[in-house]
C-alpha cells in the first residue's frame, strides 16, 4: 500500500488531491491543513511524518497572497521556504519522495517566448523570492524531489480569477482587465491529477523509476492568453451555461493602469514539453474546466 501525505489540504490543489485520491484504493493518504499540521514547526513536521511514514509527501501548502507578501515577509519565508525544508528533510530521513508546487513568479517575466525549466530565475517580489528559496531548500534537502512549477491556478475551491470575474460580472456593467500580461491558466484539478500520476510513477513496483527523472518540471495550461482574453472566455462560457444573464463590457488595460503592491510577470508562459516527454502528462486544457461554472459559485 502506497502512503501519501498531503499538506495544504484545504487549498485549491490540496482539496482536488483529496477528492481524486478518494477513488484510488491502492493509495492510503493523510491530508492535513494548517490547523492539523503547522509546516513551519519542524517538531510538528517530524512527528507527523514519522507517525504516518509516507512513501510520498505532496506539499500543496503555500503563502500565495502575492500582494500581502510584500509586507508579510517573515510569514512568506516561513511557509514558502522553511516549511518545505522541514518536509524535505523529513522525507529524506525516511527514504520518501517529496512533490513540491512552485510558481511562475520565480521568473522575471521579461523573456520573449516560453520559459523552460533551465531558464535563469529572477523573482521580482517577496512571493517569488520566498518560493524560489523553497525550491532550493527542497532540492538541497531531499534527493527524491519533484518541483512542479505552475501558473494562474483556478478551481472550485479557494479564491481565484474565475470566481472573482463571475462575482464582478454580477456587480458591474464594464470591467477593465489587464491585457499585457500573458500566461497559461491552470485548473487545480489538472495539477492534482498530474501530481498523482507522478506519485504513482515513482512508487510503481513494476517499473523502476529512473532517479534522473527527479527534478524540476513545468505544468500549466494551454492555450496561452492574456488576463483580458481569459476573462472574456469565462464570461462567454458563463452565458452559454446560463450562469450569467449578460456579460460586462470588457476593456483591455495596461499593467500600469492597475497598480498593485507586488509586480506581476508580463510573461508567465511555461514550456511544458519536459513533463509530457517524461511522464506523458499533457498541458492543462483550462477551457474544459470552464464547462461547469455553476460549481464555482
């Protein structure tokens, strides 16, 4: 029996992991949120890991409030660097693998074209800096690691762009949406499915997992769009599904017209070829995930 420990179980990806693992009888899992396990406490992490003895740890816990992170520096590093470090160290001690979720924010966002796993990292804010520190901590602490970088995450649970657009569409007749930032929206359920497939590949007794396959992978959605284009598609789908009666007038604006405490990457487009080649995992088709928008209310 494969045993999987999930942290951040109430988050967007964590909740999807719980739902999907319930239909995997070959996997025993322990799902904990921050009330059940404070990953910033090394003592709590060691106790939980030693008590459960997982084969795989999936760390879906993170401080993802990008703007708040600019002022919550210590908290950001505690959750995004120290917690992953403690989990990775605990995994290494018992011979487990750790699957850790990271972000497009570790890049500057000023490259032409797609970002690959080997591209130079240059975070532009506290969130990205703390997530990059977490990546490095996991890589250095546990030899059996998968870093899964993703972008523009949305799902039925938690706060995200899709939910915000549906709410604002009911309140306003027109919306100004940033049109000069580009990326791949990624459905949380697809991230969860990718993580589970990787976990099964690592623990499959019939196939010897190649240790060279540990490392960094990009996984995000296709096709790439701007936030403005993403919003318009959300509204079109919502009208088709009768979730909205009418669409607000969408106007594309520039980043400087919507100032935020933290700088956003202009280019969040990730190259996902590597994960397809190694694990046969295709990019998330985010448009399919918008076919059930009534679940986002």
